[in-house]
C-alpha cells in the first residue's frame, strides 16, 4: 500500500473509502519522520476519499510547517478536486 523511498511515500493500489483508513495510519509515522512527498504514481483507483486524505495530509503539514508536496496526481483525482472546488489546494501542492 505504501512504500518509502528517501523522502517520498509511494502509494500503491486503490486509494478509496475502503483503503484510506489504513493509509492514514501507515503514512502518519513516515510523515513525522521526514517524508515530504506523497507520490500517487502507482495508484490504480481513487474516489472522494483520496481527495479528503490528500487535503488532510496537507492540513497537518501546514500545522507543523513541514512542507508536503503531492506528485503524480491521477486525472480522476484532479477531476474530483475540481468538482469539489478544491483543485487549487491540491495543484499548489503538486509537481
């Protein structure tokens, strides 16, 4: 589901309502230990929970001033973010 490469977390598989609760816990410790990029390149499926999760990670990073970047956001996730009116928040944090 998540693997770490340097300061990047690589998400793998679906990021959906079913998988997000597990991803929160798995990523939390890595983010505390200095991971600064969440890479969605190996994500196979997303729903609105993926958008909510990304926004939550960005919110936490802002609170701790720890800078977080999102990479390789799937087109479906970008479309959902547009639909919900939060695309600018995700785009400003992505490469």
